[in-house]
């Protein structure tokens, strides 16, 4: 939910700064857990306005420049608007404001994802990684969810006596030890600019076709296979992992950018991604008392347990359908 409310005068000033024309209507959008987002209908059309929360000007400038560089290389996304004086975002009072054309399309619900959808997501992610490798030197920054950060977050609740957290604490604690013993197997995987958070709500479809990847605020330099692992967790699980969706996602990816030897690290990284989202949904949703039915940490503990039970051999079978 948006954490800030704007006045009519503030909305008009923001619209004027981006050259959007008179504001006919505007409303907050109940999406995301951090930023405040708004829909504006103006003389020049409909627009998406984001109040960037908890970010520096350098953070916002990084994302805006990255969007331009990736779009120039054919990645399907929505370019940000610039202000009348050419700035990529607006400093309005204590707000850092980004503006985008309104992107038509809809998100897939969990039960709606088809093999064709998964293949398109895999292909789009691979195109991002191909383009990102070309510009990596200019966009080299660490992700915000390093392994050390995840351990620190876990340490903040690992002694909790909340019975609801007990299964998560046990599973995550075991997984941290398992992952630490396998760092060497993931150190040499190919790197690029990665999205880091390509969930269903960050992909827009128009009818059967993928239209755009959105929300690059967590983008960073990172392992391509890890980004694909995030998508396996996000797109290929409803009440259990769906091997047909996993196979389609990975095949769609490899049609554009072969994984090569990095396929060997994918099982480890898929478990690491499940662990990440189990931890962050505890810290950022459950402990923060944020209401989000779609961000239940228990669903990621279930993913982690399913991956552990499957083991590498069964996971490799999933990749092949």
C-alpha cells in the first residue's frame, strides 16, 4: 500500500514538471510494499507516478539510466519520462519522483501461468542478461540481498519463540549451513545486470504476449543463473513445483542465451532464492505486520522443503520436462 498521500497541488506540480498537462484524475495504486504509486490521467494521457521510498538520488538515477541502456538494446520494458529540463527524476520536496507512460497489460495469477507464458518470461530474462552483459561495467553495483545480509536478517529472528516461525527457523538454519558448504560451486557463474525480483507482478502481458518487464529498482550486477532461479520460484510453483513450467522457462531462456556450465549451479541457486524469499517475507512482511496474502513466508519455506526433498537428480529431471 502507498505510504504517502499527495495533495492535489502536489500532483499538479509533479505533472507540470514532467510536462504531462492538466490533471483530470488521479488515485493511489495499492501495489508494492515500499514505494507509493499513483495513476494520473492527464491532458497527454495516462501515466504511472512512483514516489521512491528509502532510496538515494544515486539509487534512482541508477535505475533510470539502466532502463534507457536496456531499452536501447531491445529489452522489453517501459522507459521512464524525463522532466522538462531533461532530468531522469524529480526532486519534489523530500520526494524523489519517477514518471512512466502507463503500460497496458495485466499480470498473470498463479493458476493462470502457462508453459508458453513461462517460455516467454525465460526468453525476456535471457535478453536482459545478454544486453546487461554489454553494459555491466557501467552498472556494477552489488545486490541488496547478499548472502551476508540474509544471514544478518535471519540472526534477527532465529531466537524467536513465536511458534509460527519455528518451522521457518529450522529450515532456514539448515539451509544456511548447506549453502555455505557449496559457495565454491556458484562462484564462477556468468554475471550480468540482473533484475533480481522478476515475479509475476513485474511482468505485463497483453493477451497471450509478454509486453514488458517492469520494476527494476532491485537490479544489480549478479549471477545470471541466480536471476533464473528467482523466476523458477516465482513462476513455476502453485501448490507444488510444476516440472512442465520449469522446463518451459529454462528452455525459453536457453533459446536466447545458453546456460552452458552454469546449469550445474542452478539447483543450488534455486534453493538459495527460496531461502532468500522465506527470510525477507519474515522480516519485511510478517514481523513488520504488513498485510500481504501473496507474501506468506510459509509458502517459501514450502518451496525450500520441496527443493530439498527433490534433490539435484529430480530437479535436473524437471529441467528437461
